[in-house]
C-alpha cells in the first residue's frame, strides 16, 4: 500500500485497502472543530468555499428527513450539489448497480461513456465492500482508469472520493465526488465526508423506498401463498412460484442479497427446479442468466454431491481469492473463470452452499450469495443451517407435491394408454371417435367423413406359441410403430387388446382414401419383423367402416368395422374389406342363429336322418350314413352348412358331436336284427376335427 502523496502504482493496478488502515481510521476520528474551539477553515483559501460544512450538514439532514412518499430524484441531485459545494469539488453524483452497468442517477448518458470506466466503478465498489468498516476511500483515476484506491485520510491527494451508501438490502449505491484537491484533503473535509455519508444514504434509501415497499408487498403476498400452498390447491399455482417465495423468505431472514434454491432428482443426475429470491435485480438478465450457461448445472450438481458427501456446507468467503479450498471439485476448477465473471457482474463477493435434507432424503441445496465479504464464522453457519432446516419443510413438501403430481400424471397416462405399445386404448379411441362424429358436417371441410379401420394380425398366435410371449410382445411393439408411421399425425392408432388394433382416420377422408390407407398398412406389415434375432412374417386383415358426422354414431361405426373385419378374415389372410349394408343383415341373422344354437341341444331340436348305402349289384343295404339336421322352431329344418361353422366357432361342436355318436349308436342298437347277410348294418358318422 502506498502512503498518501506517494507515487501511484502502475496503471490498472488496484491497491487493496489494508485491515490496519481501516482500524486506524475507525479508532482516530477527525473533529470538525479546530484546536481553539472555533470552526476550522478548509481549504485555507476561504474563497474556494461557497457553503460551510455545518450549513451543508444541516441541509443534507433536512433532505434526509423528507418522507419516501414525497422524495424525488431532484432531492438526490440537490444533495449532490451540496456535497460538491461543501467539498469544493468539480462534481458529485450517485451511481447505482444496474444490469449490467453502474448507472448514474439523473443522467441519460451512455454508461460506457461515464468519466470512469465501468470496470473502475466495479473495482472501487469491490474494495469498499470488502472492508465494510471503512467509511470511504480516495481513488486515483487517470484516463478513466482506476489506478489506485486508498483509505480515506487527511493529507491525501486523490482525484475522487468514494463511499458505499448502505442500503436496505444491499450495498449497491455509491457516492462519487470528483476533486481535485491538489493541496491534499483536510481533516475537516475527511470528517465532513464521513458524517455526510449516512445522511445521503438515508436520502437515497427513501428515494428507493417506494420501489422497495412494492416489492415487500409482493413478497408478503408470496409468503402468504407459501403458507397455504400445501393446505390447499390453487388453480394456476406453479412450483416455481412457490419455490421463489420460499427463497425470498430465506433471503429476508438471512440478510443475503441472493438466495438460490436448487432441487435435484434422487440420483443427483439432473436439476429438477431452480428459483431465486425476489430482489431488486431479480428480473434482470444478470439474475436470469447467472445459472443459464453451459456447465452451470454441472457446477450445481457437483456442489450438491460435495455437500451431501462431506456432510457440511461449502463456504467461499472470497469468490475472487485464489483458494484451493474454494475449488473443491473439478467443475469449479473447470468453470472458475465463468463463475468469477458472473460473480463480478452480479456484484457478489462471498457465497456458500448448504445442503437441504427432508425426512432423511437429500433434496437440494440453498446457495447464499452476498455483496459483502462474509467470514462465515461458527455463529453465522449455525444460523444459516437452522434457517435452511426450517425452510426444508416447505421445500420437502413441495417435493412431495411434485412427486404426487407426477404420479397422478403417470396414472392418467396409464389409464388412457396401452402399457405395452404406448398407444391409446379402446376408451380413448371411443372418445375421439365420438368427438369426430359430433362435429358439424362442415367443420373439417365440405363432405368430410370419418373412417375407422379394425386391424387384426394373421398368424400372431403361431409366433406367440412358438417363440414365446416375450417375442409376441416385441412383435406387437413393432407393429404399433409401423401402424403409427403409416397414417397421418392427426389420425389415432389404438390397441384394443391381444393382436387387435384400430385406426381412426379423422376427416377429411373418403371411402377411397380409407381403402388406400388400409392397403398401405397391409403393405407395411408384409415386410419381415426381426424378433429375438429371428425374422418372422405376419400379415393382417382389415375391416373398414366410413361414417359422416351428424349421421353416424360411434357405436354404429364400431359395429360396422367389426363386421367388415369378420368378412375380411373369412375371405382369407391379408384382405381389407369395406363394410356394406348387406353385411349387417347377414351378421344379424348369424348372431341370432348363434344365440338359438346354444340351447338347441338341451331343447332336443337336433335329429339324425339315415341315408342307406345300397350295393347296386345285389340290391342289398350294406350301410347307413347318419345325417344331422336342426329342426329350428322358426326356420324349419336346417342343413349342417347353416349351423356347423357357428358350432365350431362357439365350441359347441364338441358336445354336439358327442350327441351324434351316442344317438347313432343307440339307433343301431335298436335296430338289432341282422340283415339277410347275417350282419347288422353299419352306421357311419362324419366327425369334425375337434
């Protein structure tokens, strides 16, 4: 450190205020009065002064008592004029930390063109903030560059005087007075500057009080929301807003300028939420981008792992000091330059990272940052630890709330989607079909229609039985992907269960375009599938039904598509069949006949007719063939072709075949008498494969 009046160090070098000088300045105040009890004249040439120190202090005191409701920027500029006259200076002004520049109150000039470069203002602020016991400092400026910063004392010849104006929640305003004082500062001048400092600080604080009051009202509103956040659910309330309110409450209680709350997933692999307190610069780009850069989350995650494993907070009293303890992990070493640049822009000198635990689970970190140099002594660490523990209940409750919300979202998804293929299920398709058919006819274009395709895989059972259910599931997943790729994004592909799928072509669509889509699906499914390292071939049968909104119901279209699919499967594999009205009549008859068939055996409606087989050469009957007939009460006698396929599909073919055998044997026994050949006639019965 250089003595007053000595040679300045090289340009661009900032001499830090020493601890010894700070203590000396505090322990030896300089009186305003001279040794003889009279008011001292300074500088010696009274012609240089236009206002006495006492009159200036009275004027500043009056301005400091102006209520915040009526104080204006003009009052702050008036105070600067008083300081300029009382100190025989060329200029006096107030700068306020902005985004990202220091801004001169009452000036419209470009901050880049101020008399001191922005970097210089920052260096002055940093030195003063690092030594809060100093009431001010003298600064040497040449060519807009800060060359030297010295503790304020009589006899020094600085180009500028500077002091931080302590504020309500930060030290972001500075008073700057430009000399020069070629004969050196007098003791009275030094004393006047230090006494005037709190008066100007109060005035500036009152000027900003309206803004602070509005912010306080906003904070109180958020804190009220936090209190009720977990006892009631408010529509539109977001987790980020709740977390911001908690951070604001922690910042207010701790006295730190910035408090950032960070939540992580259980595996500590990603950041799930991040919020900071509402403060003067909360919505500036400096704040919003502080953790918004490549590598930021890597630092946050590494900090979290460190405090979790170490079981203690990460404390960094000076973010600009080269301290191996501050670079506790690779991420902080790798991104140290970026961090320091952000600290400089946000005017942060000290930071600390505390772990957040909730019910034995590590859920996140609380990052405290201050524009003053913090020593983080034992008492302060204990206080911050207790504060974080108190906030952990709200943060943990928010975590549980988020987990419950995600679980509900997951359950809602599972209720609407097939768990295997992730396609929508039958109920969702039915809802969308109903919505599509409920639209006005012209909503999707004149004459627009809706088409429904039922897709059933051919030979899927063979794959499932030979390669196993896992291979079958893998095949279904691949089929779902091909179906989705074969239709438009506006269409819906659903899985109905087993190997059955449905495709809703939501208008505008015609019968011809629906058929083309079905043919495209058939072509897509003909290509081999690779399942468990094997290639398998499966086809599909498709039933197509078309409807018109306002004229066709959802249930009707579902029945029609199912009827068309039935016809497609009867026609052979790999077929696509369009529903026709005649199919409905045939299907209705078939369903009624199938219903009648179930009770026909018990009602005794079946009978056997016997057709003899005659040897033409001898004219003798050698055998009789049993022929089954159904004596339907309404339809008359039905031949086997009318009901045996239904019996095979329903499984009734087995008890029916057993009845035929028993009845044929009973009749053969009743005949009993041998033929002329001495043998009883043979009875032949035709049996189904089952």
